[in-house]
C-alpha cells in the first residue's frame, strides 16, 4: 500500500492562519508572501476535498468551517509538539541544558529569584523554563522535568512531593493600617477578600480551620494564579491568603505584610516534581535536581515578616 505523503508546508501555513486569524498575519509570522499562504490553502483544500474557510463575501472576519476549525486546532497542537521536540533535541545535544516545565506562578514567584544563585554555583549549566499548566507527559512538554502545584490527586505513582506549604493572610502595609487591629480576626469585617481560584488556598479552608464562621468567605474578586492574587494584595486591593513560598520576596521587600499572626494553615504535598529518568542520567539535570531539593528543604523565611 502506497504511503500518503503529508503536505507539511501547507499544514504549517494553515496552522499559522488558524493561530493568527488571517492570511496576511500568517504570512508575516512565517516571513513569506500572502500569495504563498493562499496557494498552500488552496492546495490543502484540493488535497482534502473539503472547504476549510467560510468564504462568505459579506463577512469581514476570516471564519473557518467546522472541519477547518478542527484541523486548525489539531495542526497547531502538532506543530507545537514538533517545536518542543526540536528544542529539546538541540538543548540535550549540548548536554549542559536543563529544561523545566512548570506553572507561571511557581516560575515567577519562587524559581526565578533562585536561578541567579544556581547560576553562580553552576555557571556551566543553562536553564530553560517552559510555562505550561497542562498535566501532559514530559515528552509532549519537551522538558526534562515537570514541577506542578496542587493536591497531587493526579500524580499517581510518577510525581514525587517536592515541598509543603503554609497558608496565611497578607495585605499591603497601607491596607493593614486601614484594617486597624491586624491581630484580631474581626478586622476581616473591614476587608475585601482576594481569592485564588486554587481550591487549596480558598478562604473557606482557612475559615473552617479556625472556626471563624461569622464572616462570609465568598465575596471578592478572583484571580487565576497565586502570582496575580499576591500582586493584587501588594497593590492595596484587599487581603489575600498567601502561599508562604510564593510570597517570600514580597514579604522580604515590604510589599506585603502578614496579618492575624499566628493563624496559618499547613498544606502538605503542595508542590510536586516529575523527572525524566533518561534526562536525569545527564550530569546537568541530576545536579539541578539535587540543588532544587536542597532549596526546597530550607525553611521559609516568612515567619518573622
């Protein structure tokens, strides 16, 4: 049986059209002419025998048919997988690269401030950080290791606990002055509560821990990640429940302060790590993993802030 040859150039052009939402914008993205993109699209439609674009002359915006939309999503995912694989091959060929896939909040609030210290100790190792929220396999992510935040119900037998966490209320120093007695839980009656959508860090969890059933834990704006909710608190928008590990730098430089000390909730198994066994055979990767575990074993410095 004769193998079907995939029209990869046409697929790349179509993926760019779907990603950017236009033929000219796709041409700019790929640094080719828009007529070249158009030719690839016509060729792809002729090859498949279907229409991928809805060519209603009265519409101003480029629209896709149902089949075209599906193909666009799949082609973009496939191109991303290829891109990740190529990046990983290039980096691992050098031997001194370590590719870390992690959530944006962990990267920005905890990992990035420690990378400089790692670079000073191991200048021969190059660190690459990929932001990825999805719980996909390492081969799909193109990383040597994956660091995730959560309860670990998804971890099964592959992920291992990296470190625990402590949860406590924080706000900006200016906002703390408005609350009055920040050692009395009653000050929360004056506060706007800021919410992280992560159920581990909900105000309901904190309230139930200390049986403070006189305040409603539901009102207040919600944010999709720990870095955003901490940023909102540091700007005086309200009181947030901080992950201590994430809040260390803002507490250290005075952007945030603790309130209602010593009320705090311990979260065991809050951060998880998965390391590719083959990647861990490389000295650069095993060195970074050992350093990471040492850093995670250090106690948080928020207790005095």
